């Protein structure tokens, strides 16, 4: 049974006015209205591969050229689209409330482009525009905000523009791709042995320890009055655990904004929680105005 008033905007506004410390945990659904696909569900296939299967160190080791094409295409797309009203609403909340911290799993740089204050934003899974060395953590090379598009000549197929209504050959699984050998990918300028790779966090890789410590300290500093869980399937850890872990003696209100109300979320909801079903780009401006 859903709590009474779980989707009441006036009741939410009352709680928001009373809330001092607010945490947000965002996922791919926030950027969906900007035109970027999510990971799971219908949009999560890339050339017949599950996007999540390509986001692993093993996939990169097996075929760095192919995995790089996936990331080079996502870099190109992220540069092509714009932040949406949902990103701007979160950035405006951060400007208004210094006690608001936004944790985002998104690597698309759209929070940054919406001018979200950096001190109130933590990019849990890194950024498509950071470049690391594949010898990480042994080699600590990192280059921030590299927006080269194409990233290197061998990856130019990912940055082609096509006429509206046409499919980019790269995205058509029937179109065979030439194998890109590792020798055609840029080498790390520091250790000179590894190849460069996207500065994102793949499965089984640790998140940045200092960032995790900072988040932990923020959560433990005082009661968190509200957690906004926006456009995420909440299956990937540690991101998926923050909302429930932040609850203190029933005081914390967990507010979910998602296209779908799934059974697990239904089960977890308590009195005082909210669930708004719909597009985060439409709902967040209404909720946070
Ligand atoms: C809309 C919408 C609209 C659509 N409006 N909504 C504890 C328990 C169990 C497992 C683990 C655990 N701790 C660690 C693990 C292992 C693993 C993990 O979590 N596995 C689970 C899948 C079981 N975690 C890790 O490996 C992490 N590392 C780690 O913890 O290291 C230490 C360690 C390792 C191993 C064991 C134990 C400890 C690293 C996780 C890195 C995840 N990386 C990726 C790729 C990043 C790079 C890239 O972008 O390519 O991150 S995977 C992918 O999933 C990506 C996303 O950020 C992440 C989350 O996806 P997200 O954002 O939720 O997207 P979707 O598509 O799943 O959902 C979209 C949602 O939006 C849906 O709900 C839609 O309905 C909704 N929606 N349109 C509003 N318009």
C-alpha cells in the first residue's frame, strides 16, 4: 500500500520548505529528455551489446578499439545535446541551499554545463571527458575535460553526422566495423606503456576514495531531511544504497522521480516518502520551483 499523499505536490512543497539538508542521487533518466539513452531497458542496447557489458575492464582489455568506439560515440552525443530543465532545477536548488549535495552517476557533463556549483556536485562514476591511463591505479595519469571530437583519428566513425532520419553506420549492427587495433589508440603520455581510456568507473572498479570519504562525512555530519532519487534504477552500488542509508529515525523523506513506479520502490516506501511518476525534466522544475 502506497503512503497517503505519496504523489501530492503541495505536501511535497511543505516538506521541501521544512528541509534543510538535502541529498540527491541522480541517474541516466535525468539526461533522457536531453536525448541520451539510459543503460537498462529499451535504450540500453548498442550494436546488439548491452551497454552495461561494455562498461567493464574486461571488455576494454578484450577489444579496446570497440569499447572506445562506444565511448567516443557517447562523447560525441553528450557534446551534441544540452542540459535540460531538470539539470537546471537541481543547479538552482544548489545555488539557493548550501546544504544541498548532488551525487550523480551520470558521466555526460550536463550538470556541469547547467552550472551546478562544483562544491555541491560529486560525479560518482567519473566523466566521459576525463581521460585516464589503462594502467590505472598503477599509473595515476588523468587529463580533465578533454572534449576532442573525434577523440583520435581512429575513432572518427563515432563523430560523423548523418541527415535526420538516417542511421549512423556505426549504430547499424548490420554494418561491419573495421577492427581498431590498440596501436591506433593514443598512448599514456606519462607511463608510455598503457593506452588512454575513458575516465569513467567501470564495474568492479573502485570509486574515488577521497570522494567516497567526503560523501560519508557529509551524510554523517547531521540529519538529512530529504533525499531526491532521480532517474535511476537504483541497482548499481554504492549509489543505490545512499537513500536508505541516509534515513534517520524516520525523519528523512525519500522522494523518487522516475518514469516508472517499480515493485521494489513500492515496497520500500514509508510514510512521508514521495514518488512522482514522469519525466524528470518536467517534474523537477515543478517540484523545486
Ligand atoms: C527516467 C526517465 C525520465 C528513464 N525521467 N526517469 C553491493 C551489492 C551488490 C553489488 C555490489 C555492491 N557493491 C559493489 C557491487 C558491484 C557493482 C554493482 O553495483 N553491481 C550491481 C549491478 C549488482 N558495483 C561496482 O562494481 C562499483 N564498484 C565498486 O563498488 O567497487 C568496489 C567493489 C567492487 C566489486 C565488488 C564489491 C565492491 C562500480 C559501479 C560502476 C558503474 N558503472 C556504470 C558505467 C559508467 C561508465 C559509463 O557511463 O559507461 O555506471 S554501469 C551504469 O549503471 C552506469 C550508470 O551510472 C549506472 C546506473 O545506471 P542508472 O543511471 O540507474 O541508469 P538505468 O538505465 O539503470 O536506469 C534509468 C532509470 O531512469 C530507470 O529507472 C528509468 O525508469 C528511469 N527513466 N527516463 C525520469 N525521462
